[in-house]
C-alpha cells in the first residue's frame, strides 16, 4: 500500500486530493493546524475513528513554520509521495501580510525540502506552484514563459518553484512543480471571486442577501474544476522523471463572464445586484492568465472536462443546496 503525506489537507485541493488518494488505495497522512475551533470541515466526511482497524486517513497537528515537526513527521511516516499544498493562498491578502505570506508560501517549501533531504530522500515531492508566477507576462503562458509576479504571493511562489528545482538538480530528488491555473469548486474558499459570486447568487435568489460588492470585473482567468486538477497532481508524480508542468484548460473568461453565467443559472440579472468597491482591487493586478496545457496533456494524458461556464452553474447550484441544507457536501456529485 502506498503512503502519501499532504500539507494543506484541510484546504480545497487537499480535501479533494485526500479523497482521490484514498480512492486509489493509499494510506493518507495530513498535516493540520491546531486551532481553537474546528477547521476540518472539508474533510470531516473522510474522518475515520483512530480506534478502527484498517484506518487509512491519519491527521497530524503541525504548522509549516515548524521545521522540527516536519522532520520528525517525515522520519516516522516515510511517505512515498509528498504533496505540499499548504500556503497563505489569497493574493489580495498577501499585500496586507507580505511577511507572513513569504514565510508560509515561500520559506516553508525550503523547510519541507530540507526535511525530505535529511530523513526521507526517496519520497517524491509535489510543489503547488501557481500561474500567479507569470503575473504580467502575457498569455498564453507555458513552461517557458518568463515569471513576472505581481504580488507577495506570486513572488513567494516563484521562490518555492526555484527551491524545488534546486533540490531536484542539486540532490537528485524527485521534485516536481505543478504550475496550476485557477481551479474552483463548491469547496473553494468563500473570499475567492468565483465562490464569492456563486454564494451571493444563491443567497440573493433565496432572499438572504441584497447586494454583491466586487472589484475588477475585467480580469481574465482560466478557470478549471479542482477535482480534475488534483488528479493532474497525482499523474505528475507518476511520470518517469520529475519535471515542471502547466495545468490549465486553455480557455479564457473574464470575471464578468463568470458573474453573468452564475446569476443567469438561477434566473437573475447580475446588473441589478452588483456594485463596485475599490477595497477588492489589488495594488498591482494580474490582467490575464490563460495557460497552454500541451506538455501535461502529452506527457501524462491529463485532460480537463468541466468548462468555466459549466463550473459557474455547478458551483451556484451547490451553493443553493448548501444554503437550504448547511450539512450539504459535494462529495457525492463527482466521480471518484
Ligand atoms: P486553500 O484552500 O487556501 O488551502 C490552504 C491550506 O494551507 C489549508 O489547508 C490551510 O490550513 C493550510 N495552511 C495555511 N497556512 C498554514 C500553515 N502555516 N501551516 C500549515 N498549514 C497551513 O488553498 P487551495 O486552493 O486548496 O490551494 C492549494 C495550494 O495550491 C496552495 O499552495 C495554493 O497556493 C496553490 N494553488 C492554488 C490554486 C487555485 O486556483 N486553487 C492555483 C494554483 C496554486 P487551514 O485550513 O488551517 O487554514
Ligand atoms: O481573483 C478579481 C481579482 O482572488 C480573481 C488563488 O487560488 O488563483 C487564485 O488567485 C480575479 C482577480 O483569485 C473581486 O482582482 C474582482 O483579478 O479569485 P481570486 P486569484 O487572485 O486569481 C491563483 C492561480 C492562485 O494561485 C491563488 O492561490 O478576480 N476580483 N472582484 C476579485 N477577487 C476577489 N477575491 N474578490 C473580489 O471581490
């Protein structure tokens, strides 16, 4: 039985990846932060009582700021595969907390790479790199496009990208960068633009909210479906060699396109409800990110299925369900 270790298991991607790897028969270990309230909502449906025989999901308290904890955990678990997803992942917030973002999204990658080198050097390593690294470089972006990050988040991810390549080249580690473009789902954090929109559309439809305040509606993004993107993460670690891969749909849409599709899917005209608030603008915006996934398609066979407009409908309808039934979980509506 293969063993995986996931940092960021309580996040959007971590929860889908845990589901996917359990489905594949893995023993899954996840790092969770100790908090004064429960923060495991996205993985509660996967939780197994520690006293049950044959349990395949184990959660460990820890924080990416704590190198010694990472080292002792890896020394004990000796995972075949490590998926490093933990990060301060919000671009707008990274302007308010640049130092913290540099620590968690940047330096923590060095901490885990160093722990692997010292105590678990046979583990394959996946780094959650981001299209935000391309920033101001015009689309379509591929593995050869120069990085031009436009936020502390983007700059921290560039640091992590190069540390991953350096450990690959310096120590021969199986260390791969997945450069993922935006991917969304009903489990997306509520302050990212897609989820903010779909949640508002559902709440307005049900009379629970009157207005939606947004920033720049002209930004162009390449939105895919998160469950498909975690499968790409796994495929990248099954390749013969470690490498760097762009994962994207290759299809462009504006925030306004997504807004329109979401509101129309519940019979609403967004123009009646949406207002501008400059607080949601960034000091430096990334105008357009559209990826070229040719390499990952050729080398791993990965393909996307769900389009950004289908995603807008899917997420809005899931938000309608969860407004009506707060215990709603989307794990039954997709394919693993
Ligand atoms: P997310 O929902 O924001 O999840 C982030 C995870 O990191 C959460 O589990 C969070 O734990 C954990 N975390 C944050 N700080 C930590 C710390 N100091 N110690 C330990 N854990 C910590 O992000 P996501 O959308 O799933 O994205 C996963 C990864 O892919 C991130 O690295 C993100 O930057 C990257 N990425 C995402 C996208 C995208 O479109 N989603 C695209 C490209 C790259 P809590 O639950 O306790 O907060
Ligand atoms: O913004 C605009 C905003 O915060 C998308 C992260 O997962 O993907 C994500 O980063 C666009 C931007 O995602 C609001 O200005 C308008 O142009 O949903 P977002 P992001 O910044 O693209 C990358 C690939 C990652 O790696 C990140 O971790 O939407 N926008 N009005 C708004 N954005 C937000 N959040 N809120 C608004 O009200």
